[in-house]
C-alpha cells in the first residue's frame, strides 16, 4: 500500500512541475508589471500547437527540431502581447490591463480554433509502458517533464543571481521607477521577462501535449492552478511558484486516495483558501519582486 | 442608449427580412459549434449537410430547395435557449434539430413544447427526454436501453465484480445510474465507483485508485478524449484489465489518440449493421464529400434525422408544425435508415438493439 | 416578437447582475472574480425551494437572503487580503461553489441539472407569459437601479469611493473600512442572487455548467464596456453585449463556412476588448460624466 501513496506523490510531482513551469512566467510578469496576465494560458496552448504544426506534414520536422521554431514563435507572441497591448497600458489602472489580458486570451484562443479547429489533436508518439522502479511506474515523458522543470529553474536561478541582466531584473521588480532612473535598460529587462515567460509556458505546453493531447482549452484549464501556485508561493516570487506548483500537484493527487476524485479540485482550492487566510502573503511572506 | 437599442432592433429586423428566401423549405438546427462540445458539433453539422445536399440533388422537397439554418449554442443551455428562440420567432421554422448534450436539450424542450415546434434529437440520451412532450422526437435510443446493454455485456463476459468510472456530466451520470441498478439487481458487485471530471489531461491518480482495487474489469462510461487519456495513462502505468465502454467512445478518434492502449476494449453501442445498402451508400457519400475524413460519432444519426425530416416534409399536407408532426409519425413507421429502424413510439423514442464493439488490430469491429 | 422579449429579458437580468458587481468593482474597487457564485446560489436556492413546494415569492426572498449571507461568508475571511489576493480568493470560491453544485448530487442532481422549475401561476409557462415576465424582470431591474443609485449617492456610497481611491485615507477619516466593504459585498451578492432567481424561473432549467468563470468574465465585460463606477454603465454594457451576441446570428453566411464564424466572432470579440482598453478604458460613458448628471 505504501507503493500506492508513493506513486500518488510521484504523479503529484510530475503534475506540479508543469504547474510550476506555467506559474513562473505569471509570477515574473506579476512581480515586475503588477498585473495578472490571463493570456498567459494561451502561450501554453500556442506552444503546444506550434510544435504540432512544425512536426507534422507538410513541414514534418523531427520533434526535437520542431520545438525550436515553435518556441521562437511563442516568444514572438509573448513579445507582441507586450509591445501592442501591455506596454501602451503600463500606466493605466490595473483593471484595464486585466480586461485587456482577458480580451487577448479570448482572441488567441479563438485563433487556435480558427486554424486547427476545436477537435483534439495529438502527437502520435509510440506508446509504451512506463519504466518501473519497485511499484512505481513513470513514463519517459514524465521524467522529461520533471527534468526540464529542474533544468529551466536552474537556468533561471543562474540568470537571476549571477548575471548583470538578472540583477537588473530583480532591481526593476523591487522598484520600477527607481531602477529606470538609475539607468537600467528597461527595454532589455522587459524583453527578458517576456521571453522567459513565453519559453517557460511554451515548453510546458509542449510537454503537456506530449504527455496527453492538445485542445484549445488546455491553457485555460491549467491557468487557475498556475494562479494558485503563484499565490501560494507569494506573488512575484519564482521559487515560491515552484514550491506552490509542486504543493498543489502533490496535494490534489494525494487527496484522491481519501476522497472522491470529484473533489480533487475542491481540495486544492480549499487548501489555497485556507492557506491564504492563515498566511495572507503566501508561503514566503515577501511583498513582491522577482527573487 | 435608446437610440442604440432601437437601431439594433431595426437592423435585426432589416436583416432578418431578407433571410428566408421564397422557394426554400428551411428547418433549424441548434448545434454546438463553439464551446466544449464543438469537438462533436463539426461532425454533426457535416453529416447534416451531407444529407441536405443529397435531398437537394434529388430534387429537394416538393420542388423547393431544402435548407438547414444553423445556430450555434456555445455548448451552453443559455446559448441553446437564445438560439432556439431566434429560430422560432425570427426564422419562423416549424421544425428544429435540438442541441447535443442532454442538459442543453432539456433546456430547450419546454420552449419547443410551448410553441408547438417539432424538436428532434440525434444524440441526446438522457432518459428524462422521453417525458419532454408530444412534439419531441429522437432518433437516438434512450440511456435506459444502453445502461441495460452495458450491464448485460458485463454479465455475459462473466465479470461479477467491477470498478465503475464515468465522466461527471449529465450523460455519464445518467448512464452510470442505469448500469448500477441493472448490474447489482443481477447480482453483480461494484467494488469502487468514481466519477472523473470532464476535459482533464491527467487522470493518473484516478487510475491509481482503480488499480489499488485490483479489478479484473473496469466499466468506463466516458467520451472519446477522456477515454483515450485514461486508456493511455492506464497502459503506461501497467494497469492490465478488461475495459468495458459505452457508445460515446466508439470512434476511430479513440484509436488515433490512444493507439495500442485501446486494443481489446469492448463496448456496447446502439447497433446497426454496416452491411445494409443504406449504410454503404451513406459511407460512400461521406467519403466523396469529405475525402480522408472519418465518419464522426453519431454522424449516421444526424444523417438519418435529416433524411427522415425530408420525408416528413415531403408528405406533410402543409408546412405547419402540427402537420409535420403527424407526417413524421407516419413516415417513421418502418423507416429503415443507416442506423436501422426509426419507428417512433408514443414517447417519440426509437427502439434499438445493442451490439458490441471491440478494438482489434487498430480497427473497430463487432465483438462476437 | 418573442425573440425580442427573450433578448430583453436576458439583457435585463444581466444588467441586474452587472449592476450588482459594479457596486463592488466599480464603486468600491474590489476585484471580485467569483461573483457568479452568488448568481448560482440564488438560482439554485430558489429553484430547489420552489420545487419542494415553497411558494415562489417566499423561495425567492429566502434565496436572495442566502446569497447575501454567502456574501458575508466570503467577505469576512477574505477582505483582509489585498487586491489581487482577494481576486484569486474569490475566483477560487466560485470554483468551489461550482464543484459543490456539480457533486452534491443528492441535493442538486449534479450535472443532470434541475428541470421544470415552476413559475408563479399568474405568469404561466406558455408563449403568452413572455410580456408578463418582461414586466416582472423590468420591475426588478428598475428597483435594483434605483436602490443602488440611492445607496451609492448616500454618505455610505461616498465612503465606498474613498475606500476605492485610498483605503488609508478612509481609515484616517475614522471609517471602519472592513465593515463598509463587508456591507458592499453583502449587498452586491444579494442583488446577484436576485438576478439568479429571475434566471432560474425564466429558463426553468439550471445546471452547474451555467455558473462558470466564463459568465463572470462576461459580466465583467458588461461593466467595463459600459463604464465602471457609473449608474448607467453596467446597464448599457449588458444591453450592448447581449444584443451584439444575438446580432451576430443575423449575418448571413453559407453553412460550409459556419465553422469559421464562431472562432472569428470570438477573435473579433477579444479584439474589441483589447482596443477598448487601449483607446477608451473608461468605457462607453465615463464616470465623471455620470457624476455630473447625478449632481445636476
């Protein structure tokens, strides 16, 4: 029976590392620009669909190559979001930005429907039984998901702590006006944030699509969990996003052992609710900023 | 603001005036073209259009061309109500094909009944639709029949204890209830029962819970996408059981998505022979109009529904809904479509025999 | 004509719903993303009570009261949270309420929904009931409009706006901001409950899928489009959005292309929203103009 719980926790870690990949972009955008980006979910979806497009006829690149143009285009969408919508709105009140991001999300999601239809799609990967460790089954893609999450977070950690760009990024998130007065290149920082957010979301989307299948709602469905992870970890805190994502993944998967799976989401939401009440500022109690 | 409202109303009526051209015989259809059911809606629409093309190619109805006015319902009950009200009062259509999904269909039922509009269903299975009223017909058999079918299949394969899982929506819950009653009444035992949420990408924990019961067979009443995901993930997790499924997952798409994990699945479906001339001509026509596309789930039912409607319109003495209703009852008697006998009973339901399907060598075939 | 009645009824119900959210979002500055929960509580409570034989007016009143109490239940713990956290907490609350509707099958019949919700005898169920229903809904919308106008123009309403502009100032002025915000949420939730009651008895069938985040976003759009923090804004927003959605049905398109229509419509819809925010974020009517008319 212990195998059962271990397997649930392993599943939770897999789900959680994907939530974390989605959450970190949200957290960075929130940390610096102080708004919740609803259209973040669409970067996830577009990443997945673009990889599908480049890996299937007529282009038919091998999957590992298809990922490159797919991520580049996802980054393009991310930068375009900022350039055409969020930058002009930077001085507006929060609710306008929020509504704009909702509109953008609607626009992009329906774009997917227009080009690929509402039907679900999948990368027809060869199917195989997972690798067995004792009682635990885990598939290659799941291992890849966890490893990618680890790799991405390590790169991010390195970038933020060891490079000048990372330091300016953190400075900007502490105080955006002061940083620009101090001569930090705001454009460069902004670009970095959107590139990172898009790459993380796009890669997460591709991994999720490899693991399951693609449909236009996949981004939206993951978004509430990612929001929750951000909130749990303390908005604007990327490590918080990782811990928050894993926490939500593990909790909701473990809960299935004790209650009806009907309430799987209820448990994770309920937990968010209770945690917010105990610690209104998230796990790490940090007022904001990218750390 | 008043100006705005009035101008909108004016535009509404201006456009609608030009809408129904003389010499057309039109019927309406509330179809999920957006929202969560859009996956199926496109297929329904294509099947209906195929039938309409054939009707027109054969000279239309009483010399007029036959037309279907499609309204999207956004897969919601609110959208369905808006769509049907528009079809009834603006297009003034006497006959409407109702929306997919029993919950959306139940929302429009009272409106059709109050306005005395003939309402047809091609894929809504809930047992309660039988009680909708005298203007409501469906060419698809009720859940009651299918629930019994799955229970019989399970028993005939010799499984006394099963785990039951179903998609948590109107269709899944309705079917599971009937199955449970039938199966336990016949002495079967349900070891564990768990619904799974619609539209998820990760069901591993649910599968794990099923696995922890060590069942020999799992009854999985679900849709294509959910079904494929569950089969795939169960395969990856080394769960080897006999899967028993319902009609909504009987689709080539399931094999596309789940690959060899779908091998050996057995299910029930309202059977109709694929050897009849009716089915063969449908299949040929489909492949001609939509080359390379597989026939959609319930496509045959949508096709039959339109064909039957055309017959009723042809023989109805006028274009009023009461006459059409009479004619529909009359022409349906003994009508054999691609999906078999479509004779309506007093509730507007059809009878069906349940066949068994299985997936073998990547193809859907009859289970014997 | 029927169809016009139908659109008007829907638009009026949405205008009540939008006005109730406007009290919280527009006047008090609370980002409530879970407002649909109260609409749903009102609808379910009234439907369940009247289905079990409680006279409809009594059921409706109880349902409105319950929605208000649920509002207090949400407000008391979450109001301590700051802006965005409050937003997420309310969003999560709405998802939880939705899951309860879906899974408490013994009470709500779960995904099967509640069919045959009764209407008062004097309204009836047939086509002839539509004008009467319209009158009732219009009356409810008018009452909502007038009451909310009185509330927001009162000293209490002015404290709401002070809280929106700067909560610390309000506290410095000696206001109990927590109590004031709680009152705003309870009032808003009760009116959302009223909209839900009307909805349930008009459509006569409800199911959990009617009460999702999608609807919250729709009503948010109504407010923002019309002009938040104004009296007419949400009403105009609700009418524009409902009429626009119905108007699209009348653009003649050959049926082979209908499958492209819906996504295109969605894209245009999203595009308009983004453009609105970029070019005219205050909405169709702006708050300052609304102010002037009320002062005149």
